[in-house]
C-alpha cells in the first residue's frame, strides 16, 4: 500500500496515507508502538523521490523494487531489539524475508494494475 501511495498520489497524500497505514499497523500489531508509524512515511518519501529518477511505469520494475523494499524493511525491523520477537537464526530469517518479499511482489504484480486504475479514476 505504501508503494502504491508513493507511486500514484501526490506527496502530501502519499505521506498522509502512509502515516495512516503505519498507525493502523501499530495499533493492530505487537511490535514497538511507533515503529511502523515512522517507517511507512519514510518509505513513501523514498518511493516518491525515487519515482522522479526511476520509471516505475512497468509493473515488473515496481514489483522488483517492492521486493527489495520489503526485504530491507524486514532487516530493519529485525535489527531493532524492541520489535524483534525473539532469537531467530540467520538462515531462518533469510528464508522468511526472501519468501515474504517474493510473495508480496507477486501479489503486487497481480493487483498493481487494478490499484493504478483506482488511483487515476475520478473516485478521488
């Protein structure tokens, strides 16, 4: 959702929607209370600034970037001691992080064109 916010909406809307997504995830999750509230707007700003340099028009480019973004986000979350849920071996972390990245990117590639149509429609 944060990637779609950064790609398809203007800067203020993207940051506001990413902040709302972060607040919702923090309220419903068991991690640190402000971790996603801080990370999601930062990701939206990063996507917005990179979209000026990299063309995300092709859905596969956006999907690969999303996979990298999810992997880096998992590494950041695992490195914060407050948010980690206990000891996890490096190989188990890599397996989970890579599979999470690939599945999320595959879902975005499948759903991305629908998100683009909704974002450019007159509903907003």
